[in-house]
C-alpha cells in the first residue's frame, strides 16, 4: 500500500469520526437540555403526571401554540410517528393544556364568549388501507377544546387525497353555523354550514388566476394557507392568502375578486414573498391595514391603505428571525410573532424590542387568550407609531449560512432537517456524507479492476483443419 493511499484513508477516517461525533453530541445535547417544548416527551409526561413547573417564560394570560412538525418520535411500541402538539401555557409558564393526537396542528382561534375554549385546525395522515385506496390521504378537520376541562368536540372534517399540499391550514368562523375554509387541496375557499354540512359558497382561484402563474400546477399551485372573514366598505368579504402567488387578495362574496384591493403580485418579492397568516385591521382600529408574516423574506410587515394604495407602514425582524408564519397585534400595542424555523414564540414591544420569548419546537401559530381573535384587539402600526427594525442581509452576525444562500433555500433546508440540527450539525452532516462518498469512490478506483469482453466464438479459420 502506498503512503499516499494511507494518508488519504487517514484523512477520510478522521473526517468521518469528527463529523459523526459532532452529530452525536448535537443530538445528545438537544435531548439533555430539553429546552424545546415540542418534540420533547418529557413535556407530555409532565402534563400527564400533573407537574406544573414552568417550562416557558412567564407572561400575562394564557398563550396557546399550535405546532407543525417534521420530526418523528417513537411511540410506546417503538413505531415512528410524527410529533406535533397543541400546547397552552399558563401565565406562570407552566403547562395548562397539552395534546399530541394529530399529525399536524395549524390555525387556533379563541371561541367568543368563553375564557379558555379554542377551535383549531388539524391534519391526520392516513394510510392507504385507512383511506380504502391505493395511496395515502389526509383527514382535515376542525375541533373545539375546553383547555380547562379537556373536553373536545369535533366540528367538521373532510378527506383529501395525498398529503403535504392537500392539508388545510386555516378555517375562520363566520357565525354559529358557518365556517370559512382555506382549501389548499382544491385551490379554493368555501363557506360550509356545519349543521347541514352543505357548502353554501365557494371561490375557485382559477376564476381569477392563470395556472401558468404561482407554483407548480396542479401539485401545489396556489397554496392558499389563510382566510379571514372581513367587512370592506359595508360588504362582507373574504381576505385570502394566495401564498404561491405572493399575494393577499379580497373576495367579495357577491361580486368576486376585488382587484384594486389586492396586496402584492406574483414574484414581486419586495412586497411579499410566500407569506402566511395575514391579519386585517379595520378602519375603526387605525386601518385599513394588513399585518402579515412575510415568511421567505424573514420579516413581519404591515401595509396601510392610503388613497386606494397599499403602503408599507412597519417592518420588523431581528438576527434570529428565520421563517415567521404568524403575527398578531395585541391590545397593548405589542406584536406576538411565531417563528417556525426559529423554534420560538416572541412578543415585540412598541419600540421594537423583544420583551418575551419562549423556545417552542417548530410552532405554526400562537394566540394570547383574552386579547381577541388574532389581531382583532389590536391597532394598526401607523396609529401606534410603531418603531421598525431591520437587519442587513450581509450582516455576518445573522449567520454565515444566511449570508451565503438565498433565504428560501435556507428555509427549505431548515424545514427538511430534524429540529436539533443547527448550522454546526448541518456542516457536519455535509462533511460526513461527502467524506463517505469520496472515500468510497477512491476505494473503488484503487481496486484497479479491469473489465474486458471476450468472444466465446473463435473466428480464426486458419487453425481449422
């Protein structure tokens, strides 16, 4: 064996050992610290056993968090299962309510006239056998739960084929019997009467959008991820987040798309970039204004409507904000922000400082009970004269990975990897895979194998007799 080969093998072996050790240490440290609320079985055990020790920072009122999840844990039979939770935290930071019965939790809204009852949207991934089909499907539904007693009531559910881009993210209650549903699966919004289960109204995105725009059609064309029942100039309408078209649109129930009210345009990323959960702030609260989690731009923004135009009136981000997917304006002028890839829920004061934050694994939406549904109890940024805050994209303190790659790519990588994989663990993973691949290629070449083909038929007729 040549000295050159021994040296290279030693280098590759060292890289494999160091990168593997880094990954193992990162995983063990994440398990040991247990500082993520979701994805941590200890939190569930604490709730089941009645342990009321604080697990998040204290804050006035109950905070409810619904979580998405790309992590998998093992159940009692060591079978893998997706881990997502609905958790409510008491003012002292202890666990007030907890459940993890569904594959995903999305929108969560307080029920008017109650103190601790909420309605939430969930998704359950079903097997092909459960779907009575050759492929998997998803049950999308709405449930109501009393966080004090734990009593749950099923409100409405439907089955959609496949998963991923067929899961409903938001449902808004119009009145006692009607729900407004954001239907990602069929690129539409619709009103359903939960008493009769009849669809009373719907708007199909194809009525106003070309299939050549937005995302891939039909796999994930519009990705309608949010809807809100609003009143515009005395008329009932629906505000809808058409995520893959980078737009927030308004749909008059009788007249259709209100084109001059649309915020954003397809690929106009300076305005919106695949946003989530816009909240409408009406004129009586300082609007018309829209507060929105501008996800791929990694910021929270607000637009004020002036003389028939949308003008940006407030922007907020910090060096940690990675992929915000919800923002609610509270009655005290603060903004409750949910940062999915940042694994945290935070409260931003009027002067732009973070006055409260808690680590929560991959949260989707949060609600502060007693403050109104989403931003219903809050004022517009313009009326409050809120202080904006931004971080330069080239600021190295925002992270070398952020500076080197486009935000959407960074967010996609963060979404795909387990929650305990940070920048260091991500680099270690790349080094490990690259080392194994490179080492394997060199070992194959060093085998010095030659492949030849020999005909079984002797064509030399001169030797024949």
